[in-house]
């Protein structure tokens, strides 16, 4: 993945599940161009998700807060289904 979140379509075409469907990279590219979930670059060589990627840092959350509670809170906050990737930080940084 490059800094703009693009991945070579050849990489996608090389996935086993895609190869089971077709070996035609032009067909893979055409299908990706038709999808509303991804964006193909102008050269037709790379693809990226069609959504903004955000990082949210949650502070002062009690240690006993469950992942489910956080997911519910984030869904309410963003008013949609959110794809949440949790990366717990097990240490604290000292305040200035």
C-alpha cells in the first residue's frame, strides 16, 4: 500500500479467491472500476478504498471498558457502522 492507500490491482488479482474466478486482470480492473466501494487510479493500475481512513485516540477510558461498549459508543458518535480496528496501548505516557 502506498501513502495514498493505493494497492496494485495485480496484487488483488493474485488473491487465491480472485484467481478462482478469473485470471483476466482486465476483467478484475473493470469490476473494480464498477464498484462503489473502491476507487481506481487514472492509469487503471491501482485501487484504494472509497472511504476516508481516520485514527481516533481514546483517552481516559477505564481499563474494564469492553470492546463492545467502545464499538457502540463509536457507532453512535459517527452515526454509522464503523469498521473499528483496536490497537490497545498497554502503557501510559506521562503528561507534560
